[in-house]
C-alpha cells in the first residue's frame, strides 16, 4: 500500500502540476496569437471602409450645414 501512495505522490507533485499549468498556458497563448494573425488581415478592409465612410459622412454633414447657413428667405408678397 505504501508503494502505491508513493507513486501517486510522485505523479501528482506540485512541480508537475505547475508544469502542466504552464504548458497549457503556453499552448493557449500560441493558439490565440495564431488566431489573431489570421484574423487581422480579414479585419483590415472593413476597418478601412468604416474609416472612409466616417470621413465621408463628416464632410457631407459639414457641407449641409454650410449650405443651410447660406440660404436666404424668399418673400412671397404679391401685388
């Protein structure tokens, strides 16, 4: 019985548990970085389109305000 317990203690020692945790953490970091390197090129086009769309919207709204300020009221007096 003592031999079985000593083998179990060697199998589940603290250093082995820390090694497993660090190993899984390293694999997770590698998986996330690989996913991000594949995802970033796919996000480039929508990001550029959204930026250009926002710039276009901002320039169109400022031109509309300038146009509204330049209008003069039309008098409708009839004689």
